[in-house]
C-alpha cells in the first residue's frame, strides 16, 4: 500500500491514522535552481525523503506544499529570477496553520514537516505555533519541523567536500542538492549545464531592493561540480536514517 | 521537453515563457472521494487534464494546488470526513493571489486555472481578482478559470448516463470522476469498493453545523456503478478538446 | 409588534429571543439589475421574503446586509457596471462571522441567512463556518443558509416560463426577480424600460479581466418580458411556504 | 425621483453621478437604545438626516451600514446588552474601504459619511484613509466624515436642555436621540417606557472586561425625559442645515 | 530595584509578577509636536507618568509602544507632517492584542494601558477586547485603559489656564504637554521656538484627503505660551495621584 | 544635537532628512536573557549600537521596536519563559511595513534596520519587502537589514573565545551579549548571577509544543562566564566599525 496520502482512499487513510501512523508534510518551493536542476527541486527532494522515511517508520506522506516563501539572495538567489514562484509569509503561515488543524481533526497525533526550502522555516514555524494555539493546550498533537540537510553527518560532509564544506548557506543548487537529485531524480538533472561560476560572496547584511549583481546570474551560489549520484546516495542515507531515528525517538515508536 | 514547470530549469522555463507559453495551474483538493477513489483525485485529474491540454497548445503546467476550500456536504460530502484536508477561504484566495502575481512577474500573459474541486471556485475567483487589482489596469495578463467537467458535451453525458444524467451536483466520486480516474490513473481506483448507496437527496438549503446524516457514510453522493475507462476516455477527450479550443480562441493562439 | 429587529427595543428583542424566536438575516447586494429594477433589488427581496416568513413562524428579521460579494458576469453582469457596489470576499465573510457571533451572544439558537444575491453564497458560508469554529463545538447554535429562488416549485417554474425555464443562471434581473419585485415593490419597477435583448450566451469558463462584451449592455442576462405581479405572487408563495416549512422542520418548531 | 440609491436603476444612478451628485453613506449600528427606542436608532437617524440633506443638495443616499463598531460602556452602554450587534474594528474598516473604492469606481467625486453611532468614528476614518491610499494621490475623490449631532447649534442646546446640557458623552438614548426619533419616526418611540434613572457617572478610565455595574441596567446613560417631537424638529433643522451648508462649502456646489 | 521591566531579569520580573505587581504599558506615538517639543513627546510622557505611578503602587513599566495610530488633523496635526510615523489601525490593535496575551501568560492579572496619544484610544481598546476574547471568559485578567490628561483636576485646569481652558481637543503640543515636558524632560523643550499662532479653528466635520490649510504650519493647535515647569509639576501631580488612586481602587490594592 | 529621532522636533528632523541623513531603526525584543541580563537586552544593544553608528555617519536613530518575534528554544530559550513578550509574525511584519512606508513619506532614502534579536529576521525582512512592494518600483528607498553580531571579526571571536567559539546559535545571553551589555549598560548586568550550566545541546530539528526540558532552566544557552567589559568594547568596536563601513559603502556616503 502506498505511503502517499493522495493515493489512498479516505477509508484506508482513516484506518492508518487510527493505527497511529506518523504523517509527513513536505514543504517545498518553486524556485530557480540553476540551469541544471529543475524549478521543483525543493519539493521533489522533500517528498522523496519523506516517502523513504515514511516507508521506514510506517508513516504517510501528505501532498507537498509546492510553493514556498520568497527566495532570498543569500540562500536561494532572490526574487528576481524568472520561474521562482513564491508566497507572502502570511500566506505560507496560513497554509501550514490550516493543514495542521486539519490533520489534528483527522486524529493525527504525530506530524513531521519536512522542509526542502531554507526560506520556509520561520513562516512554517509560525504556522505550526498558530495552529497549536488555536487547538489549545490539550490538543495531544506533537509536531516535528526539520530541514533535511541538517541530518547530513559530519563525516559525510567531509567526504563529499574534499576541499572543505562551504557551509549550508551557499549550498543552493550546489553539490548537496545536485547529488541528491542525481540519486532521486537523475533524469531531471542536466549535468552538462552546471555553471562554472566562483562561489557567491555575500556581505554580512542584506539590501532591499535586491542587489542583483551580488548573485551569480546562473542562480547557483557555489559550484555543483563534483556532484554525483553516489554522493547523493550517501547523503540520502544520512538524511533518511537521521530523520527516521529522530521520529522514532521523539514519538516513541 | 516536459510540460511540467517543476521539471524544467528556470532557464528553460524563462525561454518558454518568452515564447508566449500559456501556463496552466491545476487547483485541486485533498478530499474524501469514497472508498474507491484516492484522496488526491481532484488534483490528479486537474493535473492530468492540464498536462494534456498543455501538450496540445504548447503550454506549461505549474505545480498543482493540492489543498482546496472546505468540502461542503452537497458537493463533496463535508468537512466531517477523515482525510479531507481543507483551507480557509482566505488562505486559498491568498495562495492564488500570490501565484498570479508571481506568474505575472515572470512575464506570463496567458494563465489558465484548471479547477478539479467544485468548492474552490469562488475563492479562486477572488484570488484572481485581487491579484489583477494589485497589478493595476495595464498588467497585460489574461486569466481563464474553469471547472473541467463543464466541458463534457451534451451527447457524451447522454451516452455516459443511459438512465439520465443526475447533474454535476451529485457527481462527487461518482461516474464522471471514477471514469476519468480509470482513464488517467487506473491503478488508483478500487472498483470493487464502489458502494451501492442510493444517491443523496439534499433539501434546497444548507445547515451548519453539518447535518452529517444527510450525507452517505461512504462519501459518494451518487453511485459510481457503470464507470469505465472507456467512458473516462471519452469524457477526457471532450474536456481536453474543449479546453484546448477555448484556450486557442480566447488567447488567439 | 414588528418582525423587524431594528424597530424593537432591546428589551422587547431580548424577550422574543428568550422565547426562542428564529432570527432571519437577509444578505443582499447593491448591484445593477437592468434599467427596470433598482440597485437594491437583492436586499429588498431578501428582506421582504424574510419578513413574511418571520411573521409566519414568529421570528425576527435583522437589518439586511446591503452590500454583497463582487458581481460576476455570468450571474450578475460583472463589476464594470456603475452602481454595483461590492465587497471583497474577506470583508463579507468577516461581516457574517461577526454577526453570527453576536447573535449567539444574544442567546439566538436558530438563525437563517436568506440570500438574495447569488455571488454571496460561498463567502457567507465561510463566515458561518468561521463563526461556528470560533464558538466551539458546544455553541448550541444552528444556522440555515439558503437562496430564496431555490424554493420555487417545479410546476410554478413550468407555468411562469411557458417557453421553458432558462435556468437560474441567467435569471438576473429577469422574469423571477422582476415578478417578485412587481409583487413586493411595484412602485420600484419600470416595466417600460425592460430591454429586449436576447439572452446572454456564456462559454463554460470565465475570463479575467472581464470580457465586458459577453454581457448585455443593459445588465439583463435574459429577458424580463412576461414578468407580472401575479407571477411574482405565485413565486413568493412558493418561496415563503417553502422556507417556512424548512424552518419548522429543521428547527422543530 | 428618489434620493435613495437602492431605489434607482443603475442607469439612473449613473446619470446622476455623471451630473456630479454627492453620495451620502449613513453609518449606523444595531445597538440597544434603552427600553423606549429601537435597536436601529443610529442607522435610522443617520439615514433620515442623509435623505433630507441629499434632497436639499441634489445628492443620493447609499444603503446604510446597519452594523457598527462595538458599543462602549461610556457612550453606548457596552457589549453586554442583548440586541447590540457589533463588528470587529477591522471588519468595519474593511467595509468602508471597499465601499469608498467602489464609489470611486462609479465616478463619485464627493462622498459624505454620516455617522449616527459614536463608536464608529475611528474605524470609519481608518477605512476612508485606507481606501484613499489604495486609490493613490490622483484619485480625485473627496470624502467628508461627520457625526450628525455635532451640527446642533449652541443656542439650540441651551434651549433643549433648560437645566444645562450634560454633554454628548451621555447623550445615548437620551434627549437628543429620543427627540430626533420623535421627529423622524414617532411610531417607533415608546415614551411611556423612558426610564427614570439618574445619569451615569463614569470615572476617567475604562475597565475591561466591562464593569457592567457602571452602566444603568436600562442602557440609557442620561434621562430622556423632556424629549419632544418639537425639540427633535429643531435639532433636525440645525443638523440638516449645518450639513447641507458644510457640503456646499467644501464641495463648492 | 527598577520599575522598568526591560531593566529587570526575567527571574526578578517573574518574582514581582508572582507578588501581584500591576504592569503599566505606555502607548505613545512618534508624532510632530511643534517646533519646541520632540517627536517622542507622547511616549516620553506616558512612560514618565507610568514610572511614577508604578513606583507609587509597586508596579512595573513595560517598554512603551513608541509608534501609534495615524495623527488626525484636529488632535495631532495630521499625517502630512514630516516625522510623524504612524501605524495602520490593524497593526496597532494587533500589537496590543499580542502584548495583552503575553502579559496574561506571564501571570499578570492587573494591566494598565497608559495612553499618551489621543488617536490611539480606539485601536488600543480594540486590541484589548480582542485579546480578552481570545483568552476566554475565565482569564482572570483585568485591564484598565486611560488617557493621562483626563486625570487633571478641574481646579488645576482653571489655574493653569487663567484665560479659560480651550479643551483637550486643541491641547496638542500646547500648554499641558509643554508644561509636562518642562517638568519631566526640560532639556528636550525649546521654549524659544514656541510659535505664536492663533489656535486652530476646525469645523464640525473631517475632510479626506486632509485639508492641510486647516492646520497651523507649525503643528501646534493652540499656543503653548504660558507653559511652565511649575504648571507641569502640578499637572503631573494630579495625573499621578489620580491614576494611582484609580489603580488602587479598581484593583483593590 | 541628538541622534535620537524622538528627542528632535519635527522641524529639526525634517531638516536632517532633507540633508540626507541615514535613519537607523533598532529592532529588539522583550525576552528572557538569563538571570544576569535584563529583559530588554536586545533592544538596548541594538539601540546603543545604532546610536554609535549614527553618530559616526551623521544619521538618526528612530525609536526601537521593543517587542519582537516569538522566542525559539534554540536561539532564545522559547516562549515558556516568564517575561518573554513576543509578537505574532504578522504583527511584526505589519509594524515594519508601516514604519518603512512612513520613513519613505518623510523623504528618507537610506534606512538601516539593526536587529538585536535573532528571531526577528524573517518577519522583518518580510515587512521590508511588503513595504517596498507597496511603494512601487520607483520609490527611491534603499533598506539595509543586519544582525549586529555578524560584524564581529574572525580574529576578535578567536580572542574572545580562547576555548573556541561555540557559534552564534548558542550565543543567547552568553559571552557576546553579556560583554556588550557590560560595555554599554554595566549597571544592568548582575555578573554574580551568571549560571554555571553546561551549554545546551539541541538536536537538528524542532518540536512543538516546545520540549522545555531541552532548554536550560536559566534560559542561558551557553555559559556567559568569561564575559568582560573589555571584550564588550572590542566586540562593539568591530560591530560599530563594520556597520559604519557597510553603510558608507552601500549608501555611497
């Protein structure tokens, strides 16, 4: 039986929830990821990872939020790119608030929001907090919120980046996301189009309107050269293992 | 090349938009569709239809809105079903408003919102109207909004319903949706689980809180018996032909 | 004693509510209704019908909501007409939400929202649902929502439209509304100004911005020729009888 | 021809607006006014006064806003009275914002908001300001906002209150409103029910939740004894004359 | 130990709240106050007064709200002045709503909102009411709301204004505020810059957009001539005594 | 002349803005900072730093936003601490949006938001972006947004943390903030109350409701031992130098 909620009938879903299934809600974006990765990268990765974890822990994956918060220059290139399709913060928070309330109504008691888009985190957190406030102190619902890349092990990062890990900040459309896509969705990666730009170098402040000249025209913040499916597999293992372990620990599965 | 926006790089997407591609935004729901159809039926159908039309007219399909407005007893069974996962009206309108504004920023000038969930229509319409007000009178963006089943031809309905067409109102999880799913996603249909309930019989008014006893416990408003992939194919042809023709006419393609 | 809440002192109103009076809230609009009917038609009819039903069942009529949701081309002509004065969806939902909450505070336990404007229905429904969510599961308030024309009997429609009923969709400022106005407010009808346009013929989709050329310049979607006070009286009887019966049944009066 | 917008066809309304008619929007409330005055007093008076001024200056009266901002103990008795039916501040501001924007779309260039409910003033002012911000600096729309009782002349107040004018603060359901109602709607006044309470005596601060014991149980803040239709006529003359003069001066009629 | 909440550690604050300390929240503005008073006058005075009262009654002063509702011509000069920095009504209400909810979470049971800006009052009142609605009927929180100048004694006003008190309406940047600033913050007053304009003379209605010619170009609505630190001290004594007495009475300290 | 906007008259402020003064808006919080630092730490530091930079570059400091976004366990301890007084995300964004719009109206063309509270960043960024969208593409306003600690130089951190820098994540109420407070506001620091807890150790995900047992009961996320005024001075020099240099560079002063 599918782990994908949208492929189940309500009767099957109800039964699974009654049995205590953890629900995973992937929170992605529609955002430029350079010339070599597709616009849907964030939702595709969050969904693929959610599905693997769900299979591991007997959970279900709700339909992904395919649109996310506004892309910022330093972590996603910024809102001046064509194709990047973003929501106002209040819209994203409302979406999460409504969804959390509905899962609660279904009887879900363990919910995991799997973020694949860095910019989502605060507005998703706000949505969760608002829903829990609405539901009151005895709701009996526990929510985990995570960004999947935070589960990469130190050693893996050392191995994946033999010249040193540049930090998650610049890892937009770079080695981690490209390798994960080569692992999960190889047919959607155009390796030959990886640009050869130097990594972006941002000052310790932001300017509005966006100083577009700060951002590489390709939208890639540090090079994706050196990405591979093998690296993707290893990163995916870290991430899936890590999230599964966290879910089992926190939800006492 | 894919018609799916989320599978394209921003560079490819930008080129296609620059060439005048029409963008289709499927607006679905996560909603009970009886014991024989999956919760994602509305988004799955709206997406499949959008993809076929897009392929026909050289357009692109944006990621579907997978959550829709609250299910109402008379057209979707109501909010008391487990699995039905709905948004407040203001959330859905905001989602559409943000998306329309973003497509406009991309340079999209022809946008089609393909609704697969009846309850969405007014809040989607409001979102479009709010976005166009934001964009001002010279935005140069034209938006078409439609429910796909309205493109079924009279003769087709006569043939599909030899005992008489009960009307779209009761066609929730019934012959049209089931047949379309058998055509597009047969592996997600459990024909053997189609309930044998009599059609629902609603009075000409609504009651809040929902009178749940008005709604068949299965969530199916009229029987899906008699559904077939062949009927689905014929309905799909009507719908795809009809939308494609409408798009070509209104956008002078 | 008056059925009109705004003509009662709070002391009398409180007594009536304490006795279990049903409250009727007419939800109208300020919207073009062709050259022969006044802008206030929707609120005037909803109020007149509410008053007759209230008199029948010992209820009270709250002041009408005189402004409604945005007029749509296919059911009200659209927002390009001078005089049509509409609210954003969120405003109308908030208005209803606030009002329902207040009636609940008064001790009202049976509330009927009588809609005279087709475009109101979803935003009014949302307002009711939001208020009931605010009030919690033990509010003890039941709300009926209806459009008055849905209570016209089949036979009456057959008789009123000897050449066939064109459907409620095109019945804006046409025979039903004109006849009802001739019955309730004859001095506000200018029969000699009824235009002689052919009925509007809309495609199965909407376009934004409004294709104003789809809409007859008069604002009348199908001809009002053949309207009469006698037809209005018969329609009014159907409607008042039907609503009164529904109220008695659902509220166990 | 009627001064009431809701009694005019859109064609007649459009012609009148094209000729430069001033539009008056009465902003009332549904609020307790003691045992002797009806709940609709504020809207009824604002509408009646608007109609007289409109007749004088060739203007039109839009349908009244029948619900207003929350009643406060010191000026309207407070929200604990049955029958008082109030809006959140944001709802009232949104209502006014939407209405002002619509009148602007009609071509109205001179708009007067006539307030009959003290508590409305700031939320109505906010609604006007928000609408004008939306419309931009070249909207060409001028809006006057007023409370009708501020046009009572000094000498009139001296004569109407031989024992001294207690101030507008306590004039809720008292001599001014009662006399005006006796002038405009005598059949809705129950003189024999005027309570004989001493005037309310409020401290220079507010307490929330409402200290209901501060408010006379009748809801009348100072006695309505001494009210008469003659006084009402004289007050009405002041008010109508004053508003008409203000409108002519400010709008250069 | 400081009366200022922002100077206490959370441990000390918690202890004080546990002991029943009243919390004072000054609600000011950033608004023109003529050429002789600083932009922060309203927050500075509300804070200074709050601190004196808090010291008197063993209370604490929360950080002031430094931005307030939009300045209106008749009481603050209007929004056309440079330096006046105002919030939308909904923003101010939300700010107060959030703050009241948080103080309640801390265990605060006695809260006083001390307004130093006339235009704040309705939006602050709305924020309090919304918070109390959120908190439900058993919150156990009582909130006092006041404008400090309302505690000036009759006799004091007679003495301070030997030529007659012009009323609080015109007392913007005039004798009361200037004298209070001379008492509390003499170094921030530029007595030599007090303009010599005649008092403003406003009609009994408002016009939008602002008729800026109604407002003295200095922003001072009536002359501040005659202000003195001695008058300020006497006014401050009235105000501090009066608020302290009110607090003790209403909160049974 | 003061750098503090609230101490200037509008006339002086207008002159300074006309001369091109940069405006700094400190964005703080009211949040627990352990037993040794005051609740106002974030606003106090952001204000003090803003004042020094403003003095350096001829700018002005607007009144601080004293309340910020909800404290999160990993960076501020969480919302379960008494004294932490936070805003909903939408409230903070609205506050910033309104303020930015107002500064634009004043003629400000260079605005710097100086954040002293980590949790503020996304909601402040959203507020800026919303305001700039409101103002349109030709507003001529440039906004810098920064967290002050990001300007600490590498070498300084090495020297300040001889045992290794634990990262900004755990630097809540720890060495950096304590040292900066010892430099700017020594009288508000209770060195003897610094707790001796081990640093917090958080997993790579968040749980809602807050797992309060993850957070040291003192609210200090890593030890403040080793803080000193000398370290604070050095950090302050880095920060003030860095921001001043950034401002001069980006605004071409």
